C-alpha cells in the first residue's frame, strides 16, 4: 500500500532527490504540479481538501497553522 501526499502551495516542492529512492511506498506531489488551478488566488482550502480526497490522496501536507482558526476549515 502506498501513501500519497499532496503538498499544499505554501509547502516547498519535493527536494532535489527522488523520494522513491528513500521510500518507494511514499508519493509526494505538489499541488501546483497536480492541478495548477488549485493554486490560484482565492481558492478556498476546503476545495483543495475535497480535490485531494477525490483524486486519491491520503493526506494534505501544509505549513499553514492558521487553518484551524478559520471556521470553514
């Protein structure tokens, strides 16, 4: 079973090495590389969450610690 991670737009893109060479069971995809339209200004985070689930990701990785302060999140 593989773990699919969607990296939020405020999270750095994967490092300059192939993540599969470290752990072949983990796939990390930056949201910009997955669907650039999700990085447009004004895209609500909840829409990114829904798309992540619809597209088969197991988790969204973000550095936005303020999301929990937003009622719609």
